[in-house]
């Protein structure tokens, strides 16, 4: 586990009030730390995932992240970023190519590795990205079997190794957190220890616009992840069910975040969800997509004729291109020259 080391207190000298205060050397070091944190944020800002206008974003609008980064920079240690996500592929075949990682995950992992490399260019101790794969946290709520999630997470680890990214990227999941317990026991344990009450979450969703948008976005995802051809009920029944499950997803997401913080104290928290300025989490966009909520595990990649790669639903990508295989499995789609 990477955690920032505790440094010895800086020398102090008298202040005008006659009490110990920072020396000029300490103040200079503090300014240097702050400047370095701002440089690191400038690396991150072009990829911020948000629902508000990111134009004109500057580091001083993100004091929470400056404070998080400063723990590592002041200690001259490699920065640890934690990124919950990469749970499993959507169970809806109209959105994805299959249950295993494909070109979307490959490109996203390469992007995260390059992001760490860019941070190293402005901060030589560098950075490491810990992907906190959360599929097992939500398995029963998103209706994906635990063995399918195991196969996805194992594929993710293999992809990191095959691409030579293990020096900067790693994976943490419920298997790492709770060992040999059953997955039902692991889910019960993390929820009991860390989840907010349903009543508190409902009250927050009613009162807070950001919380309400998250709830609505997750409800939509759960609805769209359902294969309507096999769902036994009506669309309105599914909507009601997804609204109830969305609260469960958010409760467990909060609990998972608290568990990550316990296991990796001081880490800089990233998020695959859009985040407003001032949030304790920094939203990060992994790949180009037409929707601020779209991720590689809810979509597939279309490679345009000019080399651009874009996430979109499988049903849409199929209309625009032909499937491309990698190691005998569908990987992504290549656009027909006529369609771009």
C-alpha cells in the first residue's frame, strides 16, 4: 500500500507575536509545493469529466485536489491516485461486444498510463494509478454474476501486464479487501461498515442537485443496461425497479469509497462520473464519447477513418463500421470510409 510518509516538522523561528512560526525556508518550500500541485492539476484539467462548462478551468478552482496532492508532493513521494470503476461489461448486448475487456479498456488503460507519465514530467517522483474495480460491490444490483465479474477483472489484470503498464497501474477489488469470504459476505460487510442509511440518501437526493443528477444518471444506466427482450415485466415496472436499485448502487458506491480510503489513506480520489468544481472527487474522462456518462464498459470503440477513436453503443457502431478481431475475439469496430 502506498501512503505518503510523514515528514519531520520544519524548523521554526519567532513571529511578531513572540510564538514559533515558519522560517523563510519553510515558507519557500510551501510555495514550491503549491506550485508543483498546480502544475500537476494542469496536466489533469484537460481531461476533467463534468456536466458544467470546463472552459477556463484553473488550478485555483480545485483547492481540495491541491490539498490532496500536497501530502505527496511535500513528502517527495510518488502520488497515488485511486479510481473506482472498471466493474464489468454491461449485460446489454446492444451496448457492448461481450463480457471481457476489449479495445475500450485497452485504450483507457493506455490513457491512464500516459497521464501518469505526463505527471512524472512535471513531478519526477511520478504517480501510480490504482483502479478500484467495483463490479463485485454491485453484482446483485446490476444483475451480473460474480464469476462473470471475476473473468472481467482477471482480463483487466492480464491486459495491464500484456501492455506493459504494471509499473504505473494496478487493480484493487473486493478480493483484495476481504480475502476468502463469499461475495455475499463481502458485500454485506462493506455495506454494514460504511454505507449511509437509505433515508439519509433519499433526503440528500431531494435536497441536492448534484446528488439528484447522479441518482438520475444511475437510474438511466440501470434501465439501459437491461436487455428488454428478456425482461419479463413492463417498461414502467422496470423504471420503478431501477429507481430502487439506483439507491442501492449509490449506497454501496459510498461504502466502497470509504473502504478504499481506509485501505489507501491520503490517495487522490478520481471518479469516472462527472464531478462539479469543489468536489472531493475529480471526474476524469477516459475516452472521447458523445455522453459525459459513457464509459468503455457501457459501450464499444468505433475507429474512424481518420484514426479517431470514439465510444458509442454497439448498435450504433455496427451501423457505421465492421467488427475488428484481436486474439480471435471482437475488439472494436472500424468505420467504413464512406461513413467516416
